[in-house]
C-alpha cells in the first residue's frame, strides 16, 4: 500500500518533490554549502545535480510506500525546508 503523496495542515503542505521543484530546492538548500556541510551527499553545484536527486527521489517513491517530502507554507506557498528543521533562517537537515 502506498502512502499519501501529500499531507496538509492548517499552515503547511507536505508533498512529494517533483521536477518543478528543482530550482527552489537548489536555491533554498541543496546548493548551499552551509546547509549541506554534514550531509552524506555533496552540495549541488548546478540545478542538474538537483535533477539527479529528483530522479532518485522518484525511484524511491516507486520502490517504497513513501519517500522524501518537501514542506511548503500554505500562507506564502514558499518552500520552507525538506524533511526536517530550520535554524537561523538557513535550512538544515537534522
């Protein structure tokens, strides 16, 4: 059984990443060395690296009941973070 591809609260929308999210992911966290410093994957140098992540994410969603979620503000429709955490206005993964 597959899990939901999106979850909504009054203030947040958690949803499966899509190719349309590539630029926002790259700009918001994946291309930021301070955010990705302790990650098991390297900082994305170009949005092409982010496209590769999205291809992996899509395969992960196909293989398992669920995968990574992006978290958006329902007030601003802006990407807040991916999966977990925020510190000092910069994104981080905990």
